[in-house]
C-alpha cells in the first residue's frame, strides 16, 4: 500500500495578475463602452424631459377641449330647447313659414345653430384626440423612465468596473512583508523622503488635480516629516479655510488614501482635526491645536510606514 501514499495536492494556480499594459487596454475598452452608454443615457434623459413637457401640453389641451365640449353641449342644448319651443318642428329651416317672422332673422339663426352644432362636433373630436395623445404620451413616458433607469444602472455598474481597474493599477509599495508589516526605509534623494513616501505622493498627484504645493520633509524634532515618511497636501494657502470645493477634494484624497493605504504603506491620515489610523480603522477626533493649519483643515496629512 506504500505506493498509494501521495504527496500534498498542489494548490490550484490563481489567475495571473493583469499587467499594467493589459489593465490600461481594458480601461480604454471600458472607457469607450461607458462613454457610449452615458451618451445614450443622456439622450434618453433629454427625451424623457421632452416627453414630460409634451404630456403636460397634451393634458392642458385636453382640459381646454373638455371646456369647449361642455360649452358646445350647452349650445346644442339651447337648440333642443328652441326646437321644443317651436313645437318640435326641427331645424330652424322648418320654422320658416309665412307669418313666423322676418326671413333674414331666421336665416341668421339657422346659420348660428349650424355653427354651434359644427363647434360641438369639432370640440368632441378635439377632446378625443387630446385624450388619445395624452394617453400615448403617458405610456411612452413610463417606458422611457424604465429605459433610462436601466441605462443609469448599467452605466453605474460599468463605472464601478472602471474604478476597480484603476485601483488595480495602483502598485504595491516596496518593503511589504508577507504578514502585512512594512520594513523600514531610509530617506533618499534631494527631497529626503523614503521610496514609499515618494510613490504615495506620485500616486496622489496622478489621481487628483492639486492646485497648491505638497510639503513632505521638514527638519522638526518629532513626527514623520523629519524622517521622510509624511506629506501635506495643501488645499488652500496662507492659512485660509478651504472653499467648499477644496474641502471636498480633501475628503476625496483622504478616502482614497485610506482605501489604498494597505497597498501603499499608509500608516495614518489626518484631516479636519481627525486622525484615521489604518491599524485601528475609523476616524477619531484630535485635540485643538489652535489654528486652521495646525488642526489640518487646510491640508491632508498622510504618514507612511
């Protein structure tokens, strides 16, 4: 039975990680698809808006036709009353007998009655057409809303795939151990920062439009700046509070750094007098240091392992 002893079953090979070139090619393809889908979605949004306007107009026409029809029905009722008063002789032409009255007056009355009946018929037909148009537009609008909702979901799904591809393009920083720990690095280059810090800074710059300087190394007595393991991404200058748009950019940079921190070697993020330590997830408040810059309201601070 010794021959039946088998060695350990080899693990199934995982799918190879796409290369940067492959990822960029996939991104280009997805970009074309999402542009086409967004174009169709936007066109349908415009069509829905037009359909809503057309439906509103049709409903207004229907309301006017209803009023005209009611008025015409009243006029026809007047004719019926006149016939009754004339002894049931029918149309005014039948009333034109010697001794009844002036013939010209009767002819005019006949013409007016004929016009009223024609007005009734026209109002009735207009009302029916307006009602049919409104019904058709309401149904078309319902179908358009269903279609545009589906297109929006498809576009959002595709955008999510693109975001995942973009995240895959973010490289894993050097020095990461199998257990998730990070080996220390020496600062290098004229900027006096570590390779991981340099990589993190480059990635932030490639993902966000930064309008103010990025400060990394500073000769202080404590913290991550003097050892080349931190950068401040300024959102405004001169100690001024950021605008709403600049503050939103700070939120985006912070969220991005937290999301990708385990690949890049981010230790913690400070923004808006709060700190997010990746080893203990969650934002935590910080003490008041007495100013906009000191409390990190005008910049995002990212420290590295």
